[in-house]
C-alpha cells in the first residue's frame, strides 16, 4: 500500500478552492499529498514532488480559469507521463466557473469530476471519493439512480469480488482462521440438533467449518474463490470443500439441516438477495435452520481491494425479507467490532439472524426493489 491515496496538483491561484476539496477528502480519510500540508521550509521542492508522485495511488489535477499551473511546464509534464506509464490513475477536476473546454487535450481522455457549478456539491464529492477508492465505472454502477443493476453489472461485481478474494486469500486466512466468531457459532450449536449436516455457504478459508466440525457436526463448504477453497482443504480435515456458486448450487432439495451463511451474503447485490434466500430454502430440510450474518447501517460500496459489499438499513428490513421467503421464529444477535481484514480504523455493525424454515404461504414484503422470485424447480 502506498503512503498517499492522491497527489494534489493545482495552480497556486486556485488554492482556496483546492483547499476546500482537499479538506473534504481528508474528512473521508483520504490520504492526500498536498504541498501546503507536507512541505516545510528548507525542503527540496522538486525532490519532494518526485517522492510524492512515487508514493501516491492517483493524481488529482485541478483545472481552473488560470490553467493547471506547474503541469503545463515541460519538466512537470515528464513526471506526469512517467506516472501514467507506471499505471497511476489521473483524475482531472474542474473547478468553479470553469468550462469543460478548458480541460487540456492530454487530460481529456480521463474521467473527470465537475465542480464548476458548486465547490461543495455533495454528489461531486461522492463521485470523486468513489473514483479515488475504486473507479468511476464502478461508481456509476452503484449510483442509486442506476439501481436495479443490469445483469452485466451484476456479473461484473461478482467477478471482481471473486478475483479480490483470490488475491487476499492468504491474508484473510491469517487474520480470521484462528479467530472465528465464537459467540454466534455457539448460538447456532445451541439451536441445531447434534451431528447436523451443515452447508457453510461462502466458507472462505474454512475457519467456521473447522470450528463446527469440532463440535461434532458434518460440514460441506462452498465458495467461488479458488484460492480460499485451496486454503480450506489444506487447513481443515474431515470437511468437503467445493468451488460452487451459492446462488445456484448442485445439491438436491431438502439436503441440509442447516445453512450457515456468515459474511458471504453481503457480497450478493440486493437484486439477487431473494433468489439467494430461495436457494437456501430449497436445499434445507423442513424445519431446518438458516444462520445469516450481514452488516447493517452503511452505504453499499466497492472497497479498495475490489470487493462489493451490500448493506441493509435495519434489522426490520432483513427480518421482513426472511419472513417473505418462509423463515420464521427468527432470533437476532447484534454486535459491533473493529476487527477487519485490512486493519482499518472502522467499526463494523453485524446482525446475525437465525430462522427456522416453515413451509407456508409467503408473507408480504415492502422493500426497495420488487422481489425477484426464482423459477419453481
């Protein structure tokens, strides 16, 4: 990981407007190389610029009526071109009272952010932050006005999330394998019968399966990440692990006593969430148990490593969804933790729901999107 998320390039005549945006970024924990905050008297300006560029993920080029400052000079354009060759993303930013025609030719092929009408425009700030953390194509994909997401968009989110897990599999296992969520696992073992057959849907490196196996249960683990499955097979004995899509499994109807889906269903866009619940219902025995754990009270997002996370507003929304599909007698466990894969300074709010499958007429649901029912099998 580089020292800075963005390098700030600007014309000194636009300092006031640039400062407003930089301060907004810092309030959202964006790490900025900004000369006014970094350079001290006596430092070698040129050397510090080179170091700042070298240690920054992206470059923000601010464009005002007075041009782009030092970047118009041949010496600094060389730094910019070298950064582009090294894969650094350039994000041009249009400042107030500036027309898009003033974007220099060499920057017009980049996705830019428009602050020309209002330096404090919240939607432009959101777009810029998303462009810094992920990329603009993904921001447009997740923008509320573009929901529900198209099938091609859903496939893209799924593919990128799987690829991200393949890359971070070893780190993920290092953080979590010896630290499973004991409290919610123990709550599950108090609910289900002894020697239950459990489907660990989205099993990751097998840390939950390992714990449940030691409690005397029979476990089948599935995950779409090949790297995660390989780690799980090596780390956990006596459990069958398979690379499989939990939205469309190959198991027969009424197979499992329990489906355990913890920290995995939150990667399923809400457009497909009911289809996921129906698949869990299909493979569960009557009166079987679903254990489902998701995060709540956050905006859905694509995080820096490329994984997509879908978050829900409240426990009431999730209980309503489970009731709709036919899961009843739902008990809840709410928890907060600062533990996360990348060691970021955040608090995660988790809600675990335990529901019993009863075959009955689905109840009414009033949610954000029309439910997408799976075809009868």
